[in-house]
């Protein structure tokens, strides 16, 4: 029997994704098995001065998740709870890499709950091999032409090579 959209379990995985890393993809692949549809929502955060534009970050996510049928890549620039209401989604997925993530994530989940009592946050623990990974660590290694092939998907590695054609370590 076909499942109606209303009964679908839709979750939103929000973040900056500047750029998407294998750590994010670990969460995306696992969450895609749990929910009927996963919307990966890229924050258009002007205050963070990202390396990649919103369009570039979304395109890299599209390429990296093209094999997953139940993923949608979208952008947002609103409060997360407002965006979720517009998309009729009530579950936020977040990854927990280490204990150090917990305080910030708890604050964010509690704030979202305060702003909307319909929103629930589901935490997924990172696969240990990615527990140290972050987008800024990847950007830092790429800037000096260090090895990143085990940290990001090939399309992101290529995009970083274009952003940093010469190593900032060489004069
Ligand atoms: N694997 C690898 N890296 C991960 C990761 C994982 N599983 N989970 C998080 N990270 C990294 C990110 O790469 C990022 O790294 P960087 O800081 O080095 O670039 C860092 O952890 C922060 O993660 P991210 O998910 O990008 O969080 P964020 O703080 O940029 O964005 C939002 C969080 C978008 C969910 C939040 O800011 C938001 O909802 N904003 C909208 C406004 C709003 O509603 N505010 C009220 C809620 S508090």
C-alpha cells in the first residue's frame, strides 16, 4: 500500500556543510535508513563567511548523496523550527562526535524545543573513525595540500583543489 505523505517519517539534518565530509555522510547514510525521507538543510549563514557558497555546498551534497533515493538537499536562512514547520517535518537529526559536542547540542535541542514543542531532536553517535573530523579541519589540511582523500568524498576533494590551487605553505 502506498504510504501517504502525511504518515511519512520526514527528518531534517541541518548544518553548514562547508564542505560536507565523510563524517556528515556517515550520519546521512545511517539516518536515511531510519527515516522515510531525510532533508539535508544547508544553513545560509552570512555571519560564518563560508569557503563555499550556498549553491556550491548544496551541489557537493547532491553529488555525494546521488545514490540515496530518499535524500533531498535544500537551503534555509530562517530559524530551524520555522523552516521545519514550512516543510512539515518534526524531527531534527544531529550527530554527536564526542562528549565535547554534547553541551552545545543540548543547548540547541532545548532551544528548539522551547521555540516549538512539536520538534524533537534525534542524536546519532558518529562512527569512531570520524569522531575528530570537522569541516574546518578539512579546509585547513586542504589549504596546505595535505591528504584529504579519506576525509571527504572525491567531488569535495576536487572542489577543494580548485579553491586552493597552490599550497598556502609554499611561497
Ligand atoms: N562529522 C563531521 N563534522 C561534523 C559532524 C559530523 N558528524 N557534525 C558536526 N560536524 C562539524 C561541522 O563540520 C562543523 O565544523 P566547522 O565548525 O569546523 O565548520 C561543526 O561541526 C559544526 O557543525 P554544524 O552542523 O555545521 O553546526 P553549525 O553550528 O554550523 O549549524 C545549525 C548548526 C545549522 C543546526 C544551527 O546553527 C541552526 O539551526 N541555525 C538556524 C538558526 C536557528 O534556528 N537558531 C536557533 C537554534 S539554536
